C-alpha cells in the first residue's frame, strides 16, 4: 500500500533536486540534478532504494512557535497537481517507509527502540483508522444560542488531494531527512503490520508531546464523544494524592514525562524540539492590553482591555475547554482546547492546562504540558522505554484495554 503525503501547496513553480534518474508517465527521463517544474507531472524513481528528491523550502511547525523552513529529502514518487491556487506537491511512498519517517520525525531516530516500536504501532493505526471507519460527516463547531460563545474543534478533515499532510496537523513526515538510525527501520520491521486495537477494531491512536503528568480525555479536545481507550490516566506509577487544578498545575508532581535528564532529552527530541525545555510546567504573562490585542487579532472580537479570565469547564488533566474572557467593553466564551491555545498566543500556548493569576498589571498564566494531552505522551513513553518497559507495556499504559495485533 502507498500513502500519498502532501508536502507543499499553492506554488507557481517547484525547484527540486533529483538524486538518480526519474521517469514521467510519458517515458521522459529526468537525470540527477536540479529541475524547475511548472506543470502537472508524476516522476517515478528508476530505483526506489537509491533514488531520492530534495526540496529546499519545506515549512515545518506551521503556526507553532518552532515554525521554520527546512531542506528535506524524500524517497518514492514525486507528483505535482495543478489547482486553482497553484501546484500541489505530493510524495507517494510505501506505508512502512512512511511509518519509518514519521517515527523519526515526531521524535528522534535515536530514541530507545521500544519507544520507536510503540510509535510505529500508533502511527500506523492513526493513519489507518479513518480508512477502517469512514466518517459520515465532519463537525468541528458546536451550535450555541449565545452569540458570545465560540466552541470549535479541529477534527481529522480529509485532504482532498492526498491522504495526509507532512506537518503537525497530521503526523510529522520529513522523508529520510531524520531517519538516520538503524533503530527506526528495526522498530518498523519488528512491528510490521501491527495495529493498536480495542475490541478488535483499529484505534484512533492520538498522541501529544507532553501530557503534563495526567493525560486528557478525547472529548476535551474534540467532539462530545467518550472513547474508552482515550480516557484520562496518571502518567506514572499509581499514587494516592488528589489535586485540584490549581494545586496540580502549581506544583510539579513526579510523572514519567517530568524528566530533567538532559542526555535522554537530547536522544529523544528532534533538534528544534530541544529548544523547548519548559514543557512540563511553563509560564507566560500578558498585560490587559496585550490580551485584548491577541483576542482581536485571533478571534476578531474587540473586548477592550481584559479585566478577567475564568475557566468554566476543565478536563481531568486541568485542560480548559470553556474559557470566559471579560473585557471592559464585552466578553466572549471560547473552546475547545486548541481554540483557547490559538486565541491566547501569537502562535499557540503549549496547552490549555493553566491557571490564571494577577500580578500588578499583568495576567500570569501558569501551565502544564505541551499539546492536547490525549493518548500517548511522547516524552512519558520515552522515559518508560528508557526504564526498560516494552512497547506493549507502554501502549497498554496509555490506551487502557487495548491490544496489539497484525
């Protein structure tokens, strides 16, 4: 099976560097070197193992704080499609090659082997889930009689021209650029054809960078649906302490993802992710005027200087999914978690698990975790693997009641 991955969209022309010989559908050969493509074409490598193509300006982390352009190298076929907005660039690649790239792009190819195996299983499952469960409709916004409320979430909307995109909206896919370790290929070989299953069905295996010590339930981030294997769990050995969101986020309890092991973090995080070290607990501060400007630019709501922010609903990890923001002129209620993260940052807050306090003339947001927190916690899973847990033990920890099978 091949996976079609969208790499670029809206281009008037595409500069590509070929390694080895490629052939188009009419039999024309394209030799190694740089080529400028301005029309629809499909280029197939003469040898899938040795031929590759490179693109110099792939944008990664679109909209996030680590957004940048990178040169990336890919194997498989290169396909250009003409659309009204310009050329769309697609890479057609075998499924297991796609998975090898994803587990080396989401984390690092130097991760512990059992972590890479666990990620191979969930990346394969995440990709296959909508094929096994075609959506009847896509709903990403709740109907609300209150014109002051925006309740929006971002589901797995299909890309019309390809299966998945190459960035964080789907799964990070950076070709063979980051797949430098034999362990990545070994993890995919060892788990070939394996899927995460619940009652026999392939799972919608969500994951995020750092849960902050407690994973989140599915409904906090997406539609109002309870999924048994995407419930909230404590990310560590069992403990008897109970916390309020304020005491939980205001402290730093032990958890798998609460690690300061610099050697391990250097092994498991891609280079640009290593720039972010305050992932377990973090803090940002804004003046009332800065918040008002953010809300206006991100949501189009002119509230005036912000007077108050109040969490109306939280998930088990402390992530807010309904937040009331009061300004001098008006108020607004926003949700779910990603909409809150987008509204309160020029890029994205690390997560919506935060508590608000006022210090002099500033609102201080003290937060926990990095991402939506649902399903597998990538940093927690890496620590578990480093402590000797197997990939099936890791998956059973994060996805209760599941099994792994071909």
